[in-house]
C-alpha cells in the first residue's frame, strides 16, 4: 500500500509531464512484439516524413537499454540543459532525445524496469519539446514496463505496430496489438516492414520473409493497415552513416512507401491537424 506522500509525488510528476507536453498536438508510439523487425527505422523515417510534410516533429527514443535513434539520425555529442530543462538535439529539423547521448558510447545501461520507466518520465517531463505537431516515441521491443509507462504518461493518440510478413513476427505483433487495445490507445495501426526485396541488378522481386501477412493480420484484427515497406540496401547504408533514405533519395521504393504511410497518418488525424503549429 502506497503512502500519501508517495501518492502526492506521483500526482506531482504526472502534472509536470502533462504541463510539459501540453503543446504537442499528437503523440505516436511505435511498438513491435519482437526485436529485429526494423521498428527504429520505421520510427525515424516516419518522423522525417512528417517533418518534410510541414509538421513540427520530435522523436523520443524510449529504448533505454538499446538506443539506436542517434546512430540513424547522425546525432552526436552531449545533451545540454537550459533553465533546468534538457534541450533536445536536432536532425533535419526533427527534435531528438535519447539515452545514447547521455552516456559514453561504450557504457551499457544495466537498469531494472522502474529505473528505465523513471528515465522515460524524465524525457517526457523535463525535456523542452516546445510546440510540436507530432511526438514519435520509439519503444523497445516487447510489452514491458517502458510500454506501460509511455501509455500512462504520454497518453498516445496512435500506436503503430511494426511487423514483418513472417509467421513468427505476426504472432508477436498480435500480442503488441492486444496490449495497445488494452491500454485504450484510440488509433491502432499496422505497418509491414521488410516486405520484399527488388534485386538492383535484374529488377526481380524476392519475398524473403513471405508477403501479405501484415495486411491479412490487420484485416483479421480489424485495425487499419498503413502499408508495406520493402527491404532496400541503400536505406541500410544511409542509416549506418546517420542519414535517411527518404531525405537522400526520395525516388527510392522504400521512400515512396514511407511517404504513403505518412499520408495515411495525416489522413487519420486530418481534422485535428488543419491548424498546424506555427
């Protein structure tokens, strides 16, 4: 049983977070039931796509023990504070905060769930996000403490669940969808990543992990399917160098797929985003 003092502390922290993110119009969490499905790649590129469409956007790297967002966005160096608030770094206009920029690159984060959750609340309540149209939170894989903390503190408007077409991934994405429903997130959508590969030499499409599994699952679970993202070797090369394929090569098949997904997100929120942040 918690004491009154503990209750007051929780209430104070919740109010601090609510006040700090009050200028953020829409909040999106990116889930995956398992690791290795390209969740961070989807989070980063969707964020860049929203920014490119004129929306002020931020990325919260909520994967405390495995933060990869700075690597994919090319962000380096230490995070600074101003007026007792953490100042997020920026990449192509997108604001970014990540655990990776708070610790030496070779230091592992060996924390239990409560401490990881406390750090996420710090990112929500003590980072100077300012006025944003979208804040995209890249969650760790699975359905652990961090996902619960984000849902309770951030109060997301949308959960994007990322899967690959293969059966083992679809089993786990079904669990992530179930969790999002249990958390009463109002808009739950599915994206299929690694959906086929077009040979750069012969142009033949190869379905390395199968095809159509994500769309079929979305139909079965009665949630919107936002689209399928193909495997693209150039995208991997750019990401390894801290660059985004959708900025460097807008004509690539993967860029076109991501921009189409961004348009679907806009469509879902259209009535709420006509008055963009100025």
